[in-house]
């Protein structure tokens, strides 16, 4: 049963959150935020009148959507930012730089700590607050914190071993001059503790003082000063609006909650990586009516982490489980380092767990039938493939393909599917370097060798190994892969995706036997999707290189046009047709071009004009 958009629109909650649009290939094509998911998502599927060209082009491609409920619009905004950076959807506007929302940082580990505005969290000893969406408010609150509690503003390393003359901030009463030894370290530490208390949200006393000053200034008709106090109160309130989507301590953790109804249950897992919530998965489960919620949660944890290769440093649970210490020890053994299981009772962590529980309830009550269908198409399909091959614990599959035309610019593609879904952030492209001509076997050997050598070197983006390799072909491609793995001392199952005479998937080649597969099964459909995706990705990269090669070859034939001028022309005009249409005067105006080189370019594209000039 297909995803019925109109039916799913009826289930949307009137709550803030983030919505995620998928296309026919299950690729995430758009991520957006909403004050009311119910109202916002519906707008996309109403009359196209008044919609932007981008939205009008996107909507027909939407085949399904999902959503994550948050507690506030601010949390939706920050989660939207995290998901866009993680998945890079094609219809979202992407930032050109790597800046993100601001944090307030209180340095630690130095004698006289400082309060700073920073753009990223680091795994240091500092305390971080945020992120926030209003950088102006953050700056104003930092300035106020410094003034109220006597926190220094300079970048000096203190104590420096010598006393210095106090700077201007001391003389205007905004710094106690620790550089000059005018405040003991213990007294300064008390000021910092008060500032941290203020940043933790205990601001009522300070707001009351500012409100009193504002009212007094207003009574004295000092309206500009009253406005300053009012704006400062608004800034404190804006920064006081806390969110839990990003922050904490920058660690990797999974947040897990379960919702159930008699024998139906849904486990919700939020993935927090480097302190940022970057995604979630939900899993439909059958439970016994006699099982407690804690027992269902424990069953899920043992089954899920027995099959997943990545185990975070911390699990945060909505409720305690019976064998917590035993499962901690088991996870530590699997991970090879300390793993903690927590049940937070207060603060941001407790609120994040509660958000996971609320989303689990939403999925259980509104989406259980859809989740069953999705899991059959993805996780169920992976289990089906594993059963055909006699394997277990398959989560990550990698597939490879080679593309070339008459040996021109041979390229290799690596696509990754996790839990039956494409993981496009892990896709990789390879430009063949050592093979001349169209030798697919040699090209594949080069690609696989480069990929798995980088894995052994723990190169970024290559460190995770697959649970199953899928090769685009039969015996020959499988043997190439097995040869490379043996040379590198790796043991990974390899299966070939065999095609028939019409180039359609026919079966799997594994352990020297071709296994026929049922064409109506979800496993067969997944194999076909993997094969098509590997081929598409290789062709896409090949076309890109061919187009670049054609552009370069045309401009490189022009005397006096080297790499710098070629880049300048392409940057100025955008394409060959536009360069061809320009006159010599316009070409000469491009940076790095001169009159002589411009004339050469013009004459190259207009040989008749050169002949007329000679006659």
C-alpha cells in the first residue's frame, strides 16, 4: 500500500516541529520548520497559485513526508538547521560558509575565566550555552554579564607573572583588573559562579532591577535610556529561551523511548552526534501483553545494538531497565570503551528524552500502519536478503559500479545503504588513475583497493566497513572483490547482483552459486534499487567529468588562453555559448584578459570575421 499523502495530511499534529520531504528514490529533498505542522505541510499540497518556482517544481516530486515534533518554534529552527547540514537536500538553500548559531562560552581551566561568543562547541572544559538564534541578543547579554559580575574582556593569559597597569575598562568600572592583581582569584571565581548562575536562567532578580530602572527613567522622561533598559530585558528573555536540540557537551549519544498499546509498540531513537540532534529512527515492535514498558525497552536495546556497528558513548532512556549494569558491560565489550546508560530526571536531557517519548506516541497512534509498510520495504528487505545468503547482522551494504565510454574518463561509484535506505553522505566517487582504456575488472580492483586501504588507514569518511559488499555483476566482479579483501586481510561477505540479457536484475551470486530470488519480494526490489543507484551515481559523475573535459578542450585550443584566463572567462560568462555570443570589447573587460587575448577568443568562435578582416 503506497504512502497516501492526503490521508497522512489528516494525521498531522497542530504542533511545532520539522517536516522532511522524500522523493520516489526515498532521497530527502527538502527540510522545513513549522509553528504548526498541520497548517504548514498542508499548504504545499493546496493550489499552486502564488507558490515560488522552486516549490512548484518540488511538490510533484514528493512521494512521502515525515516529521519530528518539537516543544517550540526555536527548537524546530535549530533542528531544521542540523538536518539541512546533515542531509544537504537539493531544494534547500545551502549556506556557503560553515557558520552556525552562536553559543555563549564560559572558559574553564584558567585562573580568571572569560565569557565569550563562539560559533561552535569544542570538547574542552568550558561551559557552553545555546545555540541561540539572535546573535545581537547574545552579544548584549554577554556585555551585561561582564558588567554585572566583573568578568574581564581581554584575551591575556593570566596570571602573567607581572602586574600590569589597569586598562580603560577598570577605570569605567567594568573590569576588576585581575591583570593588575587588584582582585584575588577566589573573589573572581565567586563572580564567575554568579555569572554562570545568571546564564543558567536565574535572571528574575536582574530583570526586576532593570525593569525598575526602566520605569524610573520613563518617569524622568529619559525615554532613550528607558528604551535601552527595555531592549536589554528583551535580550535576556530571548537568550533565556532554552532549547535542547543542540548543546549539552558535544558527545555522541542515542536517546531512546518506547510507546506501546497492548501488543503494539514503537521504539523511537534520536541520534545525537557531537552534541547535535541530526536524525531519528522509529521501529515497530510486537510485544507480549504481560511485558512491562521497561521489558519492551530492554528487549529493543539488546536487539538493536546487537546488529548495529556504531555504539555511542551514552544511551539516555525514558525509563530505567532492569539489567542496566549488565547491558552497560555488554555494550562496553562491543564498543571497546566505556558506555553509560542514563535515565535523566531534570534539565535539558530529561526534556530531550520526553521529546523522544512524545514522538514515539505520535508514531504509534498515527503512523503504525505506515511504519509497518516502511520497515517491510527497508529493514524487512535487508533481513530477507540476509536470509537468502545465510548471514545475520547486516545493516550497512555498499555497492560499486564502473562507468566509461570507449575508455574515456573511467570512473567508479560507491553507494551506501543502511537499514535499507540510501545514506548519501557516505557515497564516494573515484576517478580511475592507473587503468588505460575500458578494463572494468582492473578499474574495479583499483576502486576497491583505494577504498579499503583508506579504511585500514582510518581515513575520514572511509573508516566504517560494510556488512555486505554488492558488486554490479556476477562471478568476475565478485572474484575481483574477494581478491582485494584477501590481499588486505579483510573478511567481508561479497555478493554479485546478476543481470539477465535484458539488463534486468536476475539474482544474487554468492559462494560460487547463483541464487534465484522472488521478483515480487521486498528483498528483490531493494537489490534493484541498490543496483540502479550505483549505476546512476557513476553515470552522473561520468557526465560531470565529460562536460568539464569538453569545456576545457574548447578553451584550451585558443592561443593565449591558459588556466587562469579560462577560469576567469567561465566565471564571468557561465558557459561556452555565452562566451561565443560576446564581442571582443566585452571579452576584454574580463579580469586577467587583455585586448589581444580577447580578440583571439572572438576570432576562434567567429572565423568568418577573421577572414573578412584579412580581405
